[in-house]
């Protein structure tokens, strides 16, 4: 079932037919930002998972290197394995090597986020860019390994402490997107907890609800609302 869902996400994740449409859209905007910083440059991806963004980034980047945690990477059903399985706190990779670093939806899982950000800073060349995202007003997921939620101001503090400069924080989403994502996440979590027969019966209903809620939320997606950010996008420079 998970492989089927991965296939559906890869092909329909950026359409209103997907329950995580808005979240996927935010992440895609962040990928495009990384692409703009990494033309003919090397990219390192912390927490690469299934390496979903690799082919997209290699359209303009010189190289892509994905790393993930040895334990958590086992949860991803994919034919694309990370280039390196290692602790994020001490990768043992050479200093001042990469021109662009990215870390999407990882900060919330880390026991020592400051140490990891210090490590990313160490790996980057001078004047290189780091782009990261982290959920805020987003439902708890992945059980007890989903440890943290950080406001934009806290992320800025963490980046400052790791000596990043020219820090920019962008809050993505608003109250209406929060309602839609929370409702759809709740529905699909309940469906996922059912046996396979009920899943097969209820997933089409869930997808129909997704289409409806995504459509009625679209007119409100550009409303600026700093009180209900779904996701935090942060950019820093070494």
C-alpha cells in the first residue's frame, strides 16, 4: 500500500487530487529556490528520504548528494537509496565542500538540531546557501520520532547560533490552508489505521473530499496570515 501511495504522490502530489496538495506545493516552491541557488553547483540534501528531488535538481545542478539516517531510512520503501547513511551530527564529510545545502522537513525529528546546523555550516563553502523547511501548524506525524515544532523566530535563532548570515524566514500557509490540511490528514490517518479492505473502499471517498476541500481553499491561498503558518521556509548563507 505504501508503494502505491508513493507512486500516487510522485505523479499527483502537485495537483488538487492529492490530500497534501498545499504542503507539496510549498515544498516544490522550496525546491525551485534551491535550483536557483545551485545552477552548475554541488547540492547536499540532509534527510533525503526517497531522494524525491534528485532528478529535478540535477536538471540544473552539477551534482546531488543525498544523506539520511541509518535507522529512519529503513521506513522509506524506495529503489533509490541515499548516497550516505550516517549521523547528521557528524557526517565525516570534508569541510567547505558543498555550494548548496538543503534540509526539508527534518528539523522536527532531531534530538540536537543546533549540532546538525553546525555540521551543515561546516560542510558549506563560503558564501554558499542553505535552504531548509520545517512544519509548524501541521499535525503530529510519525509517532514519537516527531519531536519538535519551531517558530520562525526560533529557527532564525538556531541559524544565527550556527553563524549563518543573511537569514530570511518565510512563513507558508494560513488559517484556511491549516483547516484543510488538518481535516484531510485526520481523515487519511483514520483510513490508514483500518484493514486493507476498508482502506480500498474509503480511499476513493477520501480523495473526493480532498478534491472538494482543495478547490474551496484555493481562493484563500494567498491570504497572508502570520498566526497560522503551516510550514516555515528558512534561507541562510555561510
